[in-house]
């Protein structure tokens, strides 16, 4: 009897343990599903990742709200922020957007990460779902915020960072317009062949470096022995230094003052000192009517309209980075003033036609010049830097876009940094 009772007790204990283990397994399965730590849930997460859209969804025109981050104040009436805002206004008209669909943040220092993030986050809080950052220094904060806010589109001007979903970069072939402006400057610098250039930066940034080089090549197409002297500000916006650098170049004997900076101060300095100038961003003839020749300018509405329409159509991701030029009407030169030499327009038009058709571009192994009758002449020749190194061999194609946008860090022959 005792043996029978012992056997029954063992059977009961085994049965109880089996039930406990079975219940424990069910609890663990639920734990995996609820906590997301189990293999089953990892599989579900992978399925969700696979289902993530590869293209940012369309935003209806009625629901589109745009934030614009400016480094300056468009109310200045000329220069960088002014022309960007003209582009925003043009986009607004082209698409029929209301005023309350545009949010502007002004005077946002592109060296102050906290200020940049605050301005952008305020736009997002206000309901903006497409944000344009117009200055180079906004790039890293926008890159970071694009990851933090995947439901918002970010578009950064003049940089190089982007992703393939909600963050792109936009800029243009402004070097093409700078070459054209160089023609106007070279024709005017006939006394000593000295041309001054006030630049935000020098060879540190391809944007400024390529602009200086293109301008110098344009000068040399009509004035082969001319030299372009550069003063660097180490800042995009410093009105006082812009004036000081222009004055210094004029004291050196420069007859024309060109610029890559945000205000019209170099042109005003040129007029004050009785020399001539080529502005930037906008037509600066109103600010210096007796000095200004022409200016490389942007038609920012071309891009802003394209980007906003892409957001509406659900094609922003597909659009990717934007890099337009003379052909697209994105860049140009402002109308020539009466200060220009007779025949300047014809020479500019001849070169412009070559660029638009794709027959020639600025940084190639083909040099342009004009004969005594004003006819355009093309000559195969090495493109060299100011140390004598060959950049593009005789007859070679123009340097790649990647160089112009990121790695051009040399000056061409005929450029002298002071």
C-alpha cells in the first residue's frame, strides 16, 4: 500500500511540474511580444522596416507650410537674404500659396548651433513641413534634425549633406555667371590690370574658390595680363570688414572691385573711391549707380518652386539634390549698367550661348578670347593653378561637379590672395 501511495505521489509531482513549465513558456512568449526583445517581435520589426516608404509622401498644397531660415534680413533691400526672399515670394506666387503658409526666421547666425536648432524647431512647432535653410552653416543642424523629424522635409542651400528621403541640398553653377561678370570687369580694368575681389572665404571652401577662379578666367578672356587680388573675410556677413577689405584693395590700385559677400558695401566703397565694381546676389546698381557694372545673380524662385511642387507631388525624395545653372535659368548676370564698356554685352552673350548649349564650360582645357573685331576665339590650352600645376590638360573636359562643389582648393593662374 505504501509503495502504491509513493508511486501516485511521484506521478502527481511530475504532472504538476509539467503544467508549471508549460505555463511558464506561455508567459515568456507573451513577454517577448510585449517587450519587443524576442526573436518573434524582431521579425515583425523587420517587416515594418521593409514597409517604410522609400519616397516621402505627397503633401497637399493646402497643407503645405514652409519655413525659411535667413542669415540676414531681406528688408536690407539687396544682397543674399534679399534675393533668397524674392525667390520665396516668387514660389508663393507661382503656386498660389497664402501668406500664412510661409514662416520666416531672420538674422539666424549660421555659426550658432543653438540658434539654428531653435529657429527650425519653432518652424516645426508652427506646423511647417518643408524647411529651407539658406546658409552654409545650417547644414549640420539640418542634417541632425532631419533624422529627428522624419515627418518634415529639409532643404539646405550651399552645402553637401543630404539623405535619400527627407533632406536634400541645393546650389547652382554660379561660377558660370561669375565668368560672365569677369568679362565686364576685365574690359574696364585697362589702366593697370588690377582687379580686386572681396570674398567670404578663400580656398577653404570650394564655393568661394570656384567663384574666384571663374571670375578671374573671365577677366583674362578679355584682359590676358590682368591679376585678381583677393581679400578674405573669414565670414559670410561682416559689413564693416567688407568695406575695409574693399578700401584696402582700392589702395593697392585695383580698378574694379568684385565680391562674394552679403552686402553692397564693396560696391559703395568702389563708388566712394571713384572705381568700378561687380556685385553679387542682386543688381547693386541702385546702391552704387556710378560704379556698378553687373552682378552674378540667382533666380532662387526657379529652385523654390521646383522643390515645393515636388513636395506637393510626392516627388521630393526622387528629386534629390539640385544643381542648376545658366541653362536652367537658375543663375545669370544682372542687366549691364551704362558704366560698362561698349561691346561688353555682345561678348557676354557669345560666351553665355556656348555654356547654355553645353559646347563649353568654364573649367575646361579650352581657353576663350576675343579677336580685334570682337569675335570669340577658342584655343586649346592647359588650365593651370597659380603654382603652375596643370589642373586640366589641353583640350580636356571641364572639372567634375564634385570638385566644384567640394574639393576645389586652389587658385588658378592670375589670382593672388592678399
